[in-house]
C-alpha cells in the first residue's frame, strides 16, 4: 500500500469547481462528526479548522465502534467523543434518536458523516434537514453502498474518486457538493486505490463544509 503522502499527493487528480479558501466571516459552523473507523476525514476537518481554511468548530464526535482510531484523534484535538454503540439499540431509529439527542446537547448545526458505516433513518435526516453531509469513496452515482472501491476495481473503470453530498434517505444519493477524480492504475488493489482516493477526500470534505459555511453566511 502506498502510504507515502508525497507520492500520493503528486498523483494527478481533478476536483470539481470549489470555493476560494478565503476564510468566511461570521460565526463558526458548529459541526457534529460521525465516524465508524480510522477517522482520517475527521482529522482532515480538524486540520482545516486549525489552519483557518475552514471557519468551523467540531462540537463532538459520535462513534459506534469501541476502540476505533478516530477516538484517539478526537482526544488529541480536544474534541469530546461519545460512544453510541449500535449493538445496544434494537432499531436503527433508536440509535438515531440517541444521536440527535447528543447533537442537540452539543448545539450542533451541521452533521458530517465521515466514514459512518450505518444506514441512517428519517429520525436523523429530519432533525437536520439539508444539513447532513456524507463522504463516499466513489464518483456517485456510480458504486453506491459498501465496498465502493472494490466495486470500482471489479467494474474495470479507469477513473475513480470520491464525492461529498447532502444526505437523503436513499443511500449515497443526495445532491452532490464536490467530487474529485483519480486514475485507477493497472496494478491497483482496493487498498492502493483507496489510499489514493483518501488523499482527495481529505481535500474535498473540508472544502465542501466551507462551501456550505459560505452559503450560510452570504
Ligand atoms: C472513507 O473512505 C469514506 O469515503 C468512507 O469511509 C472511509 C472513512 O475513512 N465513507 P476514515 O475513517 O475517515 O479514515
């Protein structure tokens, strides 16, 4: 797997038109982030805030799998991390009710699903109408759902990528905010392609949040 960020950074890519990185004025956007795994996208958002490319604050991280790497990242950034283990809830709606309660408690305005590997229900979606963002590792509408990178390799596409979109009830299908495309190389395995895609995820997720922040403050 190519873990060298310098090499990965120099991979050609194409990003859909975006906003300038000039810091938007006004109140910082209060974000609630949801993660199920490594949390590298959480980190990218935290980095963008720290370097003033994004006028936002991460109020809380909600995670569903005990011991994931995202929690250590949240601790390093001084962000409260709340475990809501989906295994403790009978129905998806019950988990989403608990998520909404935590977000309300932390005064969250916008929700970012950064590698949240659970289906969400209208309970969450209706609590934050048009204010939930998801990052998905494919050029939607291709390769929705799980194992998107594997699906891309299996399909033999030559260009892959990632999408940031607003969340709707149908999985991976809301209005698209930003996309980035990367080449699929002949010897790619899911891990190598995913690593290349993730470099771009870490760019377009903060940019997409900046886009909505700017929209709000116009
Ligand atoms: C990303 O590839 C994202 O597109 C997908 O889950 C992965 C999360 O990665 N939804 P990380 O936990 O942010 O590193």
